[in-house]
C-alpha cells in the first residue's frame, strides 16, 4: 500500500514519528473540531476521535454532518448502521478512509 507509506512518511516528517490509527483519528478529529489550542479531558478526547470516525465514514454514506453546537463541536446524524466487519475489515476501511481524507486535504 504505497499511499499508506506516503501518508506515514508525511506524518513522520510533520510529527517526528509514525503514528498509529488511533493517533491519526485524534489528529483528524482535532482538525475538524478546530479547537487545537486547549487541553481536553479524557471523555472529550474520545469524542474527538468519534468526530474523526464520522468525518471519515460520511463519504461512505454512514454519517451526515448536521452542524455545530454552541460550543463549536460538530455533530453528525447516523444514516445507516455499520456492517458487521471483522477487525481486519474495519482496519482496512479506516485505512482507506484516512487515505481518502488526507489526499483530499492535500497532505499526501
């Protein structure tokens, strides 16, 4: 997967090391939240990762962006249930969605 290697190279250049999927989800969520200059509680960090999952899976028809609340947090509507996937299939779907996201952001 040469595109994944290109993404890892770009991440390593930017952050100084390769990042796993969870770290990349957090980065995507932070970017979408656009509130990077503050600290977050543990629950907020999980919500940030959920934002990333919604953003990544929206192009596949699973979520739809519905707007931001008064605190600036993006919200999504679930459009259809995720299929039952094996862990390997889940990993592949998220990897593909991340590549699509970062390509559209022109980061790779």
